[in-house]
């Protein structure tokens, strides 16, 4: 064998070794994980952008065990509305958090049980049943029992998609996201008006009644009293009323308001509102202003309860909000 042939054989051997190494590194070790292993999104929205997903969502239904189903619908481009088991504006941030958690939900493992073997996964009495409408299509799934994680502190759950024979193992924290009381889904903003649109404020406390009216841009008491209204104090009351958010909703349409001190409210505030017009056009024969009325209880065991007149929801009021709402609207005697 001459030198030329020896060099050719050595070069060929070297190429073969390199090719084998590349195969081991790329083909054997570098193949992407299949759908059955590694974290993957469970719901079939992975190809949709976040914006497109949220734009396409129309309705979400959640049934927690034997509780009444919760239904949330998109009211408009920016707002959501709770439809079941009660009706009212939903808190947009809370709804978006739930939708975001569902979109990003991933599974670590997927198994395909034999026919009749799904009972061990907790689907006989699922903890949650969820239906989500996106882009005109409904995605339904159930969350069954808890599954073992890789460590004792890690909790997993079994999930089954409608129409899919597989059982997915997902993070059990999704159960906490879905376990919402209907009252916790409501928008906590009580009123929606601008202070400048209020033409009259009526304050009733026990047997006393004061009426403050905006006259040529200034607040005046039109009830039987010689004192003038303090514009700064009236602004405090209206500002607190306009910005009022429920600390927590505690009851919906209770049979008895006495436990909340609202059968005989300690304070009743009524704001007459004429959006964008002011009192002049109202007096000239325009549409009469709408009214927003707040009922406020006395402080009971450290809590103050509130309710919109004519409404059904009872909520707690933060102490500093209650103090602002109880501001005296009149100028102190001798004050300038």
C-alpha cells in the first residue's frame, strides 16, 4: 500500500468518525421532545397570539364540584359581565388572569389509559368542569383528582380534554385559579360618574337632611339652614363616592338587611348627575339628571357595610372611605 492510498483511507475513516459523532449528538440526543413528554400547552390555542386569543374569547363557564355554574361573557372590547349565578359587571383584571392561566397551562406528561380505567383519575366526580368559547369554537375539559409530583411538596392534577382519549398531568395550582366565588368575580367599582357632572348632593343622616346644589359653579345649601356648603368638603364626599370600591362583596340579595345595619342606614348619599351638561341646561328643560344613591351602615364590629339603593349586593367599605363619605358638608360656624 503506497502512501497516497494510506492517506485516503485515513481521511475516509476520519470522516466516518465525525459523521458518527454528529449523528449521536444531533439525531440521537437532539431530537425535539414529543407531545407526550416535556412541558406543552394543554389547550389548543398555542398557535394563537396573546392578543388574538383574548380578542376571540366570548364566554367562559366554570363548574366547581356541585356548585352552581359560573358564566362570564365578553360585554364589549374592554369589559366582561358575570351572567351566572348572578348578573353584574365582572372585574376585568380577574377575568384576564383566569384566561391567561388557561392559555398558558402546560402538561408534563400525557398518558392514554385503557378503556374503563379513567375512574382512578378522579373524573367520576371531577373537581372542575370548564367550557371556553374562543373564535366561535368551544374547548371543554375536566380536572379530576390530584396527582403526585416529582417532590412531596409539588402538587399535580389530572386533566381530560373533551374528545381526547389522553389524560394530562398539569400543575394543580390551576385549581386555585378556577376556585372563585361568584362575588369575587364582580367589578368592585360601585359608581361611575364625574364630580363635575353632579348638580345636587342630598345627605340624609338619621332624621337630618341636607341638600347641596351647585349654583353658578359654587356649592350652596338649599335646605333650611343659614350655613353655606364648604366646597372642599363636598368635593371630598363626591370624590369618595365616585372612587368607591367594594372592599369585599359579602352578600347578594340577602333576605334580611338587619345583620348588615342597612335596614335603617346610618347614612344615605344621593348624587343627582347630568353628564356633560351642568345644572343650567337641566333647568332649561333638558333631560333630568340620573341619580346614584349609596346606603352606608354604622360601624359594626369594625366593619362598615354599603349598598346601592335599589341594588342587591352588600359590600364592606374601607375605613378611610367611610370616614370620607361621612365628612360634614357645611362650613363650621365662624369659618370664612
